[in-house]
C-alpha cells in the first residue's frame, strides 16, 4: 500500500506510538525462557509457553511447581541466597543446571525483582570456544585503551563504534545522539564497506517515542535476535499476585513493539542491539547495532558492550566537557567580574548594564542585545529597529513573563519579527519583575540557513485504522530526504542558558539587596512617621482633654443645679457635644494603634450570655425612646464561657448596636447568636456567629464596602441628622480581624441591615463564671469620713472643677497650681490623699511624686495621678507605687470610685486600704524567713514570663493567690499590697491595668530584695 498523505481541517491525534504499552506486551522473544516465582517457596507463578523446547515441560504443567523440582540443589541454594539481596544485577549472569530430563541442561540465567515477584530468564549456555585470538578480558582492555587514547570528542565516538563493531561482529554500528528538539542524528558510524552510510542523517523524534526512551533509560541494553520471530506468550497473562500484566521493563527477553518491528523491517534490518548512553541521568543517545540477517550475541558479550556504554557515558562526556572548558572559564570570569561590580555599595544595576554591553554579548555568543530598564531601552550590536524592539518587549511582558525564555525561531511564535529574520531569528530572554521595577535582557542571534538530510521523509504517513482513527505508521522509505531550514538561528546551548540564568540570579540578588535596603529605609521612615503620628495624636488628645475636663466636669456639676427645661436642654446639648468630641478622639487613637500594629488584646474567661444581657439592659432605654424593640436570641449550643477579649467585643457590639438604633425609625433590632462546638487537638473550640439585624434605612449595594473605610458614611446616613464620626465601622472591622473573625454585611436599601460576625476558632472556658449585675456607683462624697484632699493642677479650671465636686461636703480641700508649692503644702499639711496632675510646667508630676515619696512625712500619702495623656509609658514605672490613675475628663463617679480605695467610709469601721497605705515601711525583722520567700518568688519568674504574654484570667488569678499566700506566710506587706492591687483589678475586670500591674512583678521582687 503506497504512503498517502491526508489533509484535514482539524488536527489529528498522532500519538499512538507514545500511547503503546510496550512495557507490558505479555510476550517474550523465543531465544530464551521466562519464569516468575515467589521468594519464600520458590513457587512458579508464570511461565513462557516455550518451556517445552528448553525444559521439556509444558508451561501449564510448571505452574504451581517449585524451582527445586527443576534445578539442581546447588543452584537452588544460590538462588535462595541472592533473592534476599537488594542489588540482584551484581550476580548476573550465572550458570544454572536442570536435574530433570530436558532438551538442554545448562543455561545462562539473569534475575530481577518486579511487582512483588522474581523474574528468572534463561538462555542456552554455549560450550563453543571463542574465536577471539586473545582472551575476552584483554580484548575489552584493549578497547578501553583505544577509546581513551584519542584527542577529541568526535574521535572518541568514532573509535567506540569500531571497537563494538569488532567485538560483536554486527554489520553496522552507529552512535545516535538526541538533539534538544527530540530529533536524532547519527554522529559516528562503523560498517561493512558495501553498505551505504547513515552518517549525518537525521531522524524525527517520533521514531523513538517517549515510552521507548524511558525503557532505554531503565534498561541499558536491548537485543533483538531475529526481527521476524514469532512472539511467545506468557501464561497466565496476569500476575496472580497483582492481577495485572507482568511489567517487563527490566526483561532482556521482552517482546518488541509491532510498530518497531515494522520500522526495522522497512529498513531491511534482521537483528539489532542497542546500548544506552546516559548523561546526568538522562538518555543522551544510543549505540545502535544493525545486522541484516538473524544474529545472536551471548550474555557475556552483551555485558561487555553494556560496560563500554557505561564507560563511554563517563569518558565521552568528560572529553566533551573538556572541549568546552575554555568557554566555561570565559563565562565564569565574566560572572566573577559581574558579581564584583554589583557587590559595590550601593549597587547600581542600571549603570552596570549600560557599561557592559559588549561583555554581555560575549556571555552567550549573541550578535545583538536589548536591555530594558523600566522605561529605558539600551541597544548593543546588530538589532532590529527600535520601534519593533519595543513592540517585542511588550509582547514578551504580556505572553512570556517568566525567568528565562528562549527560542531559535522567534518569527514562528511572533510573526511580526519575520521581517528581521536575517538579524534576529533566535532570542534568549531573562526577566526580573517586581511591584516597583522590571528588568529585561534580550539576546539576539541571526538566521542560520542549513540543509538537514533526513533518513526518509520525517513526516510519518497517516493510515486509516480499523476503528476509523488516524494513526502514524513507520516510514517505508529511508532514502535521503533533504530539507532546507530557514528562519532559525543556532540553538542556544545549555551552558549559555545556565550562564544567562546565573546572570539573572546575580541581578535578582542585587535587586533584592537594593529593595531590602529601600524597604528598611522605608520601614524606618514609616516607624518614625508612626511614632510622630502617635505623639501628635497623644498631644492633641491631651490638649483637647484638658479643656474638655472642665466642660464635661462643669456640665456634670450643673446637672444637679439647673432645673429650668430650656436651660437643662442646652446643658445636655453641651455635654453630648463634648462627649462626641471625646468619642472621636478615642476612635482616632484606637484606629492609629491598630494601623501601627500596637493594639493589644487581652483574653479572659467571658460569660457571653451575661455580656449580652448587660448590653441589652444598657440599650433598651434608647430603643424604647424611639419606639423600637430590642430582642436577643441565643441558641442552646452557645457555651456558658469562652476565652475572649471582653472589652473589645463590648466595643464592637456597642458600635454596631448604636448604629442600628440610630438608623432605625421603626421596627426592631435583634441580637442573634449561634454556635457549633468542636474539638481541635483535644481542646474544646467553638465556631461562633453573632448577628445584629435591624429594620432601618439599609445600605445601597455599591456603598457596602465603602462604609468600612475611615470617615466614610453611606448616602442617607447624614452626619447632621444622625451624627457620628465615620470611624466606628472602620474600627469594628479591624477589631474583628484582629480577634480572628470575619465581618459580613447583608443589607437592602430601605429594608434594613444585618451585620454578621463569625469567629471560627474560639477556645471554650470551663471556668465557673458568676453572674454579675451592673451596679450604680454612689456618687455622694459625704460617704467618706472628714478628710483633707490636696489637688495639684496648673490649669485653674480643673481645680475649680474639683472644688465644685467637693462643694457642700465636710472635706477640707487644698488647691495648688505648681509642683513646688504642692511639695511644700503636702509636707506642711500632710493631707489624706493627693490628686496630682502629671503634666505641669517647670516641676512636673513625676518630679513632685518622687520628691513626696522620698520625704518621711509624705512618702505614705496615697497619690492618684490625674492625666489627659494616653501614653502609658509616661507613668507606667510609677503606676504600681501610686493608688491609681484618673484619666481626664474626670466625672464625679470616677472620683468617688477612686477615693473608695483610700478613704475610710462613714458607714464602716473595718480596716480600709488607706490604713495599709499609711502603714510604716517594713524592716528586715518584719519579714519571716526572707531567703525562703525570695527563693519562691524567683521560681515564680518562669510563670510570670509566660503569664505576661498569655494573660489568661484563671492563670492571673492563680498567680495572685500564690503571691497572697506567700505574703501571709512570711508576713511581707509589700507582697500583700501587690497581691491586693492585682486582686482588685481582677474583680473589677480592669484589663487595661492588669497587664501593667503584671509587668511590675520584677520591681516588687527588687523592693523585697532590698529588705535584706
């Protein structure tokens, strides 16, 4: 049937060669016999059908028998020994003898392990003497010597084929090298004189399909004795242990693919031998031996050929690399200079590339180079016009944004460059892309027109298979078929690609160093800016809180004095406006801390149901004022206790509930909580969902993302009508993220909104949480016994406010406006408590505090720091030594709550904290067994290190209880005072102060050590 070339409008799948399962043919060649057996019993599982010709027993009769029944005892002992070894190839080949009557009694055997069984292959052992004049060893030794004693790579290949030609006696021996595109070429040949030469002929990649190349990589030698043989079946076809066809990848007898048989028949070949040449664990090429009549080569000769192939896999490529040493040395020298140039600080990549164009050309043997540095283009050598070059660079950015790209035929994939084939047919590109910059280096090579001589038409003919599919068939003609190739440059060598990649790595490292330096500088600037912003906001807050202290304080005082409705409404408006301004300041400070990454969370056991009840109690009055219903719905699955930052959760819920009431005119607001409890790493966890739903004005779809940005409110949420700063939701979303949650919004304009908070991994608390109710503070200052209070503040209005709070009480009030006077008055009058402003001109609060604590008459007077500062570091070091911190603006309730800790009550004669505060300093004799106490406290340091990070309430509670016990046991008042301070903060859930108090533990330890 003649070759027919078909033309189709759609591509045809021509991969039938690649899909052929040649490793599981289920058949072997007939010049040997194959048996598979199990290791333990040596029981035969499969056998080739030709066993009758070799062993005198039918294959079916052998199944189930053991090898002991067929082979002599000594050989069975040898097999039993070697099957336990890992490298079976070490023992191949070996002699094996039958003990039963058979056509042949002596065999050469090889064994390998596959699919949980052992595969034993036998070939008849010949007793004939070799015809070689010298021994086989000396012949092999001479072959190796002849191959080594040549000068060049090409001479080595030529010598190799002649040595194997003499060793095997094949009609033709060739070295077939794979090219980069998968095609092959004959680079060396030894043959009988009467045969036509194949030297220089090219063969398409499809002649040796992918799965065949894989097998050549696994099994380095392949023998076909007679191409016209009749295949021998293996029975049974399936491996009884795996129920799969037997894998014959490592078999020396494996049957040949029908497609390959037809291929060799078309070439007129009757027998062949192939030896793999491996380079860097890849199939580099093959030694191919052809004979034009059947030919058998014994295993020993084959092994010698395989050895030569392995030897040449080292020797040939050593010579090949030696020839390229000059080029490699040049590349390394260039790279060394590049590294040296780029190592200078600061590295200037742009200047380096501009000044080294010619050297970059020689790096990869290019004729032209394009260097694109961001928007700047540098051109060296022979290149196409600049406009065309820019279009190419843009095309590369869009289509090939990879580390390295190379082709020897750019016009094939970028037709616009076909006009410049003579100048630029091949390109090699390295690219560096980052957010802020990009570098591209494009090397160019000109066209190299060449004539390739193929062994026949490389385009395999298409035939119509029985199932109607189109398949490739082997070529029937191998007459020289010449093809002129245009539009291609010389291919880029691997060493050139490696050199380009190395240059890219150097540039990348330099770019990263530059970027790192820039990032560090930017980070420093950002840190300075953040610090400046923090200080500015803190100062702004201080300056605003100081007058707000008077405004809100006097509003608080006037609430009890003004009764006329209109005047009272004016007063309430002033107070509300002042509070709004204060809220704005607090929101800005919170947002600033979050963005600066300095926002701290404090987790503690939290009774969620109790928290919701408290919040509902607080907001119910506001809801009723607008005629709204405030509903809560908590599923039974919600646990009683969880570990959470209760202050931040309260802040989130206050923000969203406040908005819901604000923007809802009728209907309801509902708080819904769902939960799903699970266990992770033996720790009980809960997936928690909190939803706040309202029937308010709703939010338009296109504005639902914007409302979470700072100072943004949706349309319809008029600031004039509803008020607000536009910061609440921005802070809410950021807090939710910090707490490990997600905030989702579902809303329709005019129908209402639902804010859904999902926290997927919250730890369940098993601590017993008492139900607590919100109690009101008794704001009557007359509840305290007659006392003398010293108030120190440089702002007179603040002193007037304090005076207003104490007006009408029996207490004696001393007012001072500077630090020096405060010290003098305190020493002269020895008041019961001092309210000390922290920021004052000249002698500030710290100076006054230190002076008072160092004087015998004033060192035990309770002092409250009064400040408008939000920077804790301003007073952190003395906070534990004072009785507390009052933050401006101060109201009556804050003042009363503070004084309850130090002033005796008129209704109780029990010991108060003030008695502790004014007790005399302890002496060494007051502390029992001080060394033992110090040993215990030093052991607590390890607990303290962990505690100041985790801040879990039950651990803080246990820490306080131990310290209290130590203080009582050793009668250490310093420790008892510290424990009492910590206890009071725990009971008040004051997680603003607890971390600061915990941090002071080393200071307490030092104070006790001083008592030695």
